[in-house]
C-alpha cells in the first residue's frame, strides 16, 4: 500500500509540470480610448466586442469627454452602471485652452499624454461640424458647429498625436510609438485632417455638385447622396428610415488592399452620414479611398504612422451587424430592410467591414 501511495505521488509530481506547461496564457487586457462617449457609441463598441468583431479576449474601454461640453453624458454613465459594464470607464478632460494654443503644448497636453501612454489605441467618433475658424475660413450658412468644446479638444488631441504644419517644430506623441492605432470616423476623419493642417468642404451638395435643395440631392442618385438626413428631414414624421449607403473605391497602395486583404477592384458599400468632407490635405496625409465619382475623400492614411486611418463612412453602428433589426427604405415602405443583410447581399461589403475591424483589433494586440 505504501509503495503504491509513493508511486502515485511520483506520477502526480511528473504530471504537474506537464499540465502547467500546457496551460493557456491569459491575453493581456487591451485598453481602447474613445472620445465623445454617447450611449449609442458605447453600445456600438459593446456589440462589436461581444460579437467578436473587435476580436479581443479582454478589453477595457476608456471614454473621454471634456467637462465643459454641451453634451450631457449622464445617460451614458447610467447606461454603463445599469448594464454592469465594469470594463467601461470614463476620463474627463479639464480646463480651458485658447484657440491660439491648440497646436502647441497647453494645459491639456499632460492629460492627452496620460491617455496616450495608458492606452493601446484610440477612436475618434462622428458628430457635428468643426468651427471653420480652426482651418482659417468663415462659416458657411450651412455649417452647424454646435459642439465647439468637444471639437476644440479633439483637434488639439489629434494634433498632439500626429502633429501638423501649424507647428512644424512640435514633436507628435506617435514619434515615440509609431504603430499606435488611431481610427478616426466621419467627423473624426475631418478632425484628423484639420489637426494636421488641412481644410474642409463645408457643404458637399452646394459646393461640389451645385445643388440647392434636398429634393435635388435625392434626385442626383445614390453615388452623390452622402447623408440620409435629407430624406429624413422631408419625412420627419416617419420613424425607422434606413441610413444611406454608397460604394467606395480604393486607391492604389491603400492599407485596405495591402493589410485588409481587399482587392483593388472591390467596391464595398458603406454607411454614409455627412455633408462635409476633406478638401485640402493636412501634413503627411494621403487619400486612400474615394467616392465612385472621385469627388469625395472616403479615407485618409498617414505617411509616417502606419496605423493612423481616417474613414469618412461609418463602420461602427451596431445595426450593421444585427440580424433582427429592420428599417424602412422609403417613407411608405414596409419595415423590412436589415442592414446586415444589405451588406452581405452586396459582396464584399460585409467582408470589408469585418476586415477593417480585424485590422484594428490586430493593431491593438500588437503592443507587447
């Protein structure tokens, strides 16, 4: 009996190292910062994460906002608490900064640096128009710059990240971490361009296509319609109207082809919701995707920092990835359009969206 007991102990001792060696390593928590954390934007990230479209095992989402923004983020705080999203937190930017100091070290600089150093990547989301004074122009009658505090700190934040020609001597944060991923969506792409020293088209229909009314825009065809708000404004009493979609074209050498396994001839459909667009390019930015007529910039990349991407379209809404959510194509139509099916039925549209998020997830994972 004693011999058998000792033999069992010996076998157990031999087995322990084997099991320990085969134990899977726990993936490090990845920290993603996101500006302008509305309830909808947080839900987008939650859905992308839970559906493994943002393909990470452990994620921490840090939601950035300025204390003096006009937006009330109380619903977002309450949503995170009620849903017990313990992996979501908030960080407040504090203090004022004069417009003349946006493109240099200022009281926000140490706050930006702390977020940058503590995170593995950042997303700048969509929103209202940028005050044209930030890129040296007067306000068009059609510009709606109704969130100035948010826009101001985000312009300064992106300048701190990538630099620009408004202060060539400034050393951008990304000089220390060139592979840090920045995904700038819609307003975010425009903010990236302005931060780097570029300018914007203040209204696409009137400035690019010479159109003056919503009806003219809607008659111009889907390739020239960059927002569903025109149709929704004409049918304000009707709920559940579909967002607008149109295809885009990739430029030669774009990361979509080189790093997201897309073909240069692919024309994926994207969700579009904007009336402004990039005009003059900021420092070290280049155009990597355009609308099919070539008149509207749909994506920007950075020449020095390989993981900086600005997209004019919206790849993030949770509705794009849900099976049971339906919209109306027209005001009198049935509630029968599923956005996920819309993309799947127009290949390689859904593949493109998934590859974009796979690329971004990979960038977040790349940091040791």
